[in-house]
């Protein structure tokens, strides 16, 4: 599977602002910061970071799908798809660092 260049989008930020609240397995709400949203080969992805992830330098990748006109986050189950999304996020970061 080859990937094109990621294109920035902002559906989540338009719908929810700078953060989205996700519920963990214990039912606790956690505020995730939206680091980036992008489209890659027709799919929409989001790089999010929790407070714990911020401490560890970890980013979580999600696929974004529209359900009844609202953006919804979906877990990326396929390792290859996750890897492509993570690489695209790295490309966006590299492009931003080159603009400074």
C-alpha cells in the first residue's frame, strides 16, 4: 500500500475545539489534545495526546469517520494502516519544523 502526501484538515477542531474528551475503560473522561488532523489517500486521521502521553512523549493515532454528520474517532486495528498514519504525521511534523 503506497501513501501519498498528507493534507491537513480540521474537522475535529471545528466540531470540538482544541481537545476531545474520550472515555477510558474505567469510564473516566480524559481530555486529549488534538495535535494534528490530516487526510491521507482518502482517509481522515487524527493524532491525539493525553496528559499521560504528553509526559511520555507518546501520540495516539485514530481514524476519523463521519456518523450522522458528526466526526467520530475509530481505533485503527490494522498495523499497516496505523504505520502509514504515523509516518504521515511524522511528515507533517518534519514539514512544520522546516518552516521555522
